């Protein structure tokens, strides 16, 4: 039975976390009525908590449905940044995956199982579907045997009768995992791992899946994570995978341990990523339905981060702008729920923070992020909006929100147009390095699509330079007679243009000047909102552009 909450626990925070967990377990979306039933909360309470989380940007309300929003990943990002391993070891894991052409994972121990903190997955018809934040039982994984190799007898005794996966039921497929294939068998696997220095998963977690894992040690000699190479029996047996990857895997582990011997981020070097406005906003500003204690409690998680892996109470209060007593009660609550641990006077986040939405959100695509913001843009400007990426010398539409009109722009997802003649294409071309932009123009056959299409290379080069400088492209009847389109770039956290966002309309709807005066500010606001979510979602997880 779970322990009773301490007297100082914040009940709304506990209920709000239960809502997030229920949403995560449901795959990221759930009806409000089902949410109330699954959490045991009164419907009115569930509605208030969902509305508060929506105000924070952590969920979206669509009719009677609640959906997790990318902004929620800032909680998991706080843990991953504080851990520092994904940022420091992730590039080495990605290099290993490229070299072996196999999927590579980094995992840490978390109570009854291993929890993934980094994934580099090969895109194949048969490939692992593990996600950042997924919890798998020790007994059924190669990484689990690696961690168990260092367990003491007391640790083994503490696990007797403890069924892995009962706390965090989520698996990549969303079903419960029976984590007890045999205690003696697992002890033998752990002993072999201790002797060999590595462990194998030969179809224990799922038929057809094989994996090899090695421990990664910190400078003090403690195992801080396990790195796994994962394949399918259509490519390797467990034995052939070991022969193929162990030498390269050992070299990568040595490089990872060398990286950990270098100085990491200095303690307190980076400002926390919290400081949410609702920690100091008045009830009048936030509204009567806003549950302040939930918002403040979750903000405590964001006090931690890069260079801030452990903090005393005073530092948490200062970082969040909360009263010391408020921060203390939030930390006590989060520790009771298993999201924070303490040692002496300092607190740390635990891997369980990743269970708050990360598995469901870590495979979010750029169109997933963009569509809700595009829908709001269309409601404001009353014209269709689209998102596109560069695909060869063309643009390819990846998301679209259309308006209902007798005369409308009829385009579907997947539609391609020549980049040089489209507003989104010019934004995407302008976002390329100057040399690459010139090379593309030199090899592209420039055909007039209308009487107004610019096809003279020198003039087109000047137009792209202007788009680069001004940050938008207006194309007037160059792609199709009667079609006017205005586009702006969407950039990732590095500043690279990864997509373009546009609003298109018939020329009778607005003049070019009216487009610049009325639509361009709205486009830029929407692009900024998409970028904000993209930067959160893409901090530690790859966000596919399509």
C-alpha cells in the first residue's frame, strides 16, 4: 500500500500530478469524464485542474478532451538538464548509432526499472519504439542486468516480492509488463554481467528484439547510466550482435567516461528555466478557477537544471520566486510522490519526473506542434495557413488549416511546388547558407508558372537576399494567377530554418500592403509560438519535421 501523504503535503499538487500521470498513461489524450474516473476526482475538480494546466500551457483543451502539450516537456527537460548525461553523452550515442546503423539508448535506474534518458532510433519497418521517459523492468532488459550487477544483498532483498512496472505501468505499447520472469534467472544474468562487463537481452522484453548493454562509470567509479545497442532478430541474433558491436561499443563507453572526467557545467552556472509568472501573479490576474498551489508546485521542478543538479530549499525558493514555506511544502509533496529525493539539506529530481508526459510527447512532430497554433492563426485572419519543408528543389506541405470559402486555395498535405516560385520556398531557400543557396539556384531549372514568375537568376538571388534580411516573403501571382501568399520562417533552437509558415488567399481578399500590415504581424506571432514549443520539445528529443 502506498504511504500516507505527510501532513504538509499540498493536496492540489498531488491531484494535478495524478491528472498528468493519467493523461500520460492514456497516451497523451483523454476525455474529461474519463479523466475524472481514472483519477477518482470529482468532475468539477478535474475540470479546474485541467483548466489550470491549460493556462500553464501544459495541456490543451479541445471540447471535452484534454491533450498533453509540448510545453509540459519543460518538466522532464529540467531533470535531463540537471542529470547532464543526455547533453554530454548524447552526441557520442548518436555517433555510435550512425556507425553501427542500429538504435542506441541511454538509461538510468529508477526504482523498479530502467528509464530511458536518450534515444537514437533507426527508422526501419522493424525498429524499437522506445521513447525518452519509458520505464522498463530491470528483469527484462540488458541495461537492468548491468545495474543489478552492482546490487548488494540488501538491495536484492529489498526487491523480493516487488513486481517491476507496477508504479509506472507504461510501456512503449501502453500495456502492463509482467516483470517477473524468474528471480533466480535474473540473478544469474546479473552475475554474468558482473563478470563479463556487459549484458544481453535476448528477446526478453519483446519477441524479435535483442540488445547489448554496457555500464558507463563516473570518475568515482559509480555506474551512472547504461548504453544499449538495440537490434532485431531479422538483422542479428544476440550472439552476432555482440560480435558485431562490442568492440565499437566499448570504445564509445571509453569516450563517454572520458567526457565525464572533463569538467561539467559549474554549479549554479545556468539560470533556472522556471520563473513562471504565476508564482507571483495575483488571484485576480489568474482567475478564480486557477489552482495556484498546483502551478507553484510544478514550477518548483523547473528550479533545477543545467549546473543545478541539487539545490537547498533556499535556492529553490529564490529560483522560483516562492515563499520559503511554499517551496518547502511543494518539495515535501514531490518527494512523497517520488519526483524529488533529498540528502541532508539538498534536493534532487528523480528520473520519475520523465513520466510526466515525456514518453507521450517525445515523438512529437513539427506538424503536431504547429497545427494548434495554425488553427488559432486561421481564426484570427480568416484565411488558410500552411506549413512546408524543403524537399530537394521543391517545398512539400506538411500541415494545413483551411478556411471554408466558395473560392479557396485547394492544397493538401504532401503537395509539392517549385521552391523558387512559392513564398514558403523563398523563405526556406533564404534560410540556407549563402553558398548552398547559390548552388541550388544554379542547378534549378527556372520555368515561368505565370506571366509574373521571376525566373531571372540574378533577380531571384537579390529577392532571396532581401527575404533573408527582412524575415518574410510575399509572392504575388507568381505560383498561380490570382494567388497571393505571405510566409515567414520557423526556426529551431540553433536558429536554423526548419520550416516555413504561410497564409495564402485570393488577390481580391487583401492588397499586398494590407497583407503586410494585417497578416504579417499575426504570422510572426504564430511562428514565435511554434518556435517556443519546438525549442522545449526539441531540447533533448529529436522533433521530426514531417
